[in-house]
C-alpha cells in the first residue's frame, strides 16, 4: 500500500497533471456498504461513489473523511483507518482516491445533504452498481475491510 499523504507533502504530479487527493469511506453494516449517488451538475453526475471528498491543505485523510461525512451526509464517523489508494485519470483531472474504513458513531444516521441519495448495498451487488470509475477500481480492496456486525440503524436500505 502506498504511504499516506502527509499534511506537508505537495500535490503529486502525474504526466504533467496535478493529482487531486480525495478520500472515500468504506462504511460497512454487516455485508453491506454505504454508497452515495453524485448530484446533477457535478462531474460523474448520477454515478454511485464511496462517500468522501477532496483533501484540503493541512488535513489528513481521516480528518477530511470526518468533515466530508458531516457536510455531505450529516453523519458522524469514528475509527477511521486508511486501507488502500488508486490513481485514476479522468479526462478533466487525475485523482488519488484513498479508501478509508470507518464506522458510524452510534445514533448517527446518513441523511443526504449534497448527494441525490444514499443506499446500503450488499457487497455482492457492488460490481453491478453504476460506480464512478475510480471507486470501481477499489472494489478488490474491500476484501480487507473487517466485517462488522449488522446493526439495525435506520436509513436507506437496498437488498
């Protein structure tokens, strides 16, 4: 696994392009994972992704994930742990998507603030989802995420 980006590391470059560091959350509930659908008007609109966002200057991936989950999902997380990352080149930019496993703080429920919707999706169904290309590349890394017990948290459900 590549080392974690440091707060003091300048943005990486790939083929004369600046690489944008972003985080994606793997939030599991038993054999399901939380996905968010990208809103209209943004790149990759309508596609599903692991919730998260761009790392701001001075932030660690774990801090970014906590902030993004609060802003985008009104969700409080805990126990973040960096798992894996991929470098993906989109036509308009290159991103380094850093996968971070975390759990939902007891009593917190995902409520979309910026996304069209969120859904708990069975791991076996992820390959069939219309995922953002960079997120799809991370599917093999999900095998390394420990399976927490299923909780009976309210919120959007999908088989």
